[in-house]
């Protein structure tokens, strides 16, 4: 089975933000415009793809991160939609550990909110390059400038406005692309076809000022460009894109876009930006690990199909139909169905059974997963969140994922003694899925004590 997309045309991105900034709504639009779904799901109606659990649909929030794969302009994009609530912060953390880039969404009325700061710090910790999307531009009190200012002040970031909105609040119809100096408007209700038109006269002066500012900020990252800029020479769009891409991957700049996902405006430019500015697995440094026998010896593995296999398990899901599903990210080499791999964290061998590409809660069978890709495997016996899978002949131990310790403890007991075993089994499965959930038996009282986030 040959690789469908070359490595430089793959993107692993996460959608991260504060509660209710519009992560799942944006993910739904991404799936619709990339042709993965034929109608747009709605969080309010409980018809979204990535919020598939009954509890998520009932509450209209995301609880577990869900992975979906889409295709845009010849690129494969693996998208992980993450929760916003601080209670489920472990979900965000384990997703960021295996992602190459992130789209951080802000509410245009609220700007930077407390949980936006938490996810931003988590992304800093794992050196994840980001682009920003200021959502809900159609709400009363929305302000693009104020949100950018709060990103600069409260997150200490270097935001660069790539667009300016056309119309305010309920009159919001589109954006001005400052790179190409074109206006993009969405006229049909589903926002399928963005229309490129002339910039309205009343916005022309502001657009020119904002573009000059954007060019100056991008030029600062390269000496040749700053010389051109100071001498008043024209800098091409290609040069600006190339330099900005390097700055984003080095975590020195964050391009900012705007729109309204619910009104289907502004999502396609975000997909273009993911391709233009966020890294492919080749753009990030080779993954580092240690020799399981000698922890002082550091080993590097490049993102290459021919390198020895190494992967990290980042999520366990107990599926009611197929048993235990382990999500993993392949950093180097490839893995084929039926192969035996080593779990170097536990020093146990595992046989790779049925492998699937996940599409939220639906799945399609695959026989191989290549470097830089995300897949899921059924039937692993001893592998849990944070474990490394690798080639038995070339062992490597990747850095595990550490989670905060729970601080609240509760005693639980079954209604009848007959339910004791069933409860123990259910708690064991919960603990497998959630790395912050702990179960123990108190020696003095014999009670079952659970603790979790």
C-alpha cells in the first residue's frame, strides 16, 4: 500500500481554545468544505461529527478529543478537536504532545480568556507552532483590533494581522486579505464559494496602512527583506509567505485571521493558512528519545519511512463494539498489520492487529501507517497513554506525557455485593482511558477510593 500523500503534504493540527470559542463548530466547517460531510453539523442540535458521545451532545460541549482526517488542495490534514474545559485539560495536553501545529480560536467579543492562557502555555511547553482565528466576528461587541491587542499583552505573543474584517457585528460579510490585497466575501448561506472582489473604497486607506505594518513585521525576520523594505522596494507575496512560514515554525510569530464559523465565513482561508504556515512532519526537528538500556544515551529519529519504527500512544478508548482502541502517532518508520513491535516503556512485545484510520467515532480499515501520520490499533494488551512503541531491533524510549495529580478523593461502593466485580471492571476501564483517574482500595477501611480531575 503506497503512501497517499508525500510527507511534506501532511499536516497534524489541533483546534484549541477556551470554552465556547467555537472549536467544534470550526471543525464541522472544515469537514464540510473539505468534502468529508454533506451537511454541516450543529453543536446546538447535537449533530456534530467530533462531539459524538451522548454526554457531549446533551451538554453541547467537547469532553474527549476526537481525531478526523480531511483533504484540502492536495494536502492531508489530520485534525484533532480538543475540549475547552479545564477539567479535561489532560485531553488537550496529550493531543498537543503529538501535534505539529495548532489553530487557536478566540471569541471576538471576549478576546483572551483564562483557558486560552492555559492552552497557550501548554502549546508553548511542547513548542507547537500556532495560527490564530478570531471567531464570532458577527456578534455584538466583536472587535478584531482589541482581540489582537489582548493576544499581544496577555499571552506575550507576536500576533500579525493577515486580514481585516469587512463590516462590523451583524453587517460582517467578509475579510480583506492583506497579502494579496483582495476582498473575500461569502454570499451564499453555506459559504461554499468565497468570492474575490475589489476592496471597498472606504476600507482602502486602512487596508494599505495595515498591509504596510504586516510587511514590516514579516520583513524583520530576514535581513534581505528588511533592506528591501527600507529601500522601498516591492516584496513579493511568495517571499512574505516563505519568511512568515519560517517565523511561525520557529514560534516567533503568530498570523491572525478572522471570521464567523457559525455564519460559514472565513474558514477556507484558515485551511489555506494551515497549508501555508504550519509545519509538516519534515519541518519539525527529529524526535528525541533515549536508549531504554542506557538513559544517558540520546537517540534521534527523523520523520522518514525508511528509518526504524517509533511511535507514541497518546490516547486509549474503550469502544463498545471493537474493544480497546489505542491512538498512536508514528514519528519515524512505518508499521504494518500483523507486525510485532516492542513497547519499550514496559519492555513487552505487542502484536499489531487490526489498524484503523479514525473519523471521530467511525473508522476505516488500513494496513499500514507511515511516518508523520496518526492511526489507531485494536487489541494491544499492555500499551497505555504515554507508552512508546518501536522496532524491537532498534529500541528507543520517547518522553512520556506527564499529567497533574488528582486532588479530590471519593469513596464508592456498589448497591449490592453482586455488583462488586462489575464495578471493579468498569473502574479499571475508566482508569485505562483517563490517565488522571486513579483507583485504590483503602487498607484500613476496605473502601474503594477513586480520584480524578
